[in-house]
């Protein structure tokens, strides 16, 4: 799965994704443009966090930020 596909799970903007997960926006822009790519372990952690957040949102629980 790519970072863009992971972000699409939540259906949020790039900026919101970066705020939510503490990733510099320039880093995600570079990932999306193919300039650089995250290590596989980063993608795995992001996918897990996003799926957990998606389930939390679906169950009506609020995120605390």
C-alpha cells in the first residue's frame, strides 16, 4: 500500500493527514510525487494507525488531539 492509498482510507486531506500523524507536509508531498518513499515499516505503522482510527471514527469515538 502507498502512503496515498493509506491516506485515502480516511478520506482526509494531505494537510490533515500530516497534522494527525505528525509528518511534515513536505515529506508526504515527496512521497506522493515519487521523489522519495517511506520505508516499509513506516507504511506498515501508518496503515495500522489509520485503520485503527477509521474503526474508532466509525464507532463514534472521538479522537483526542
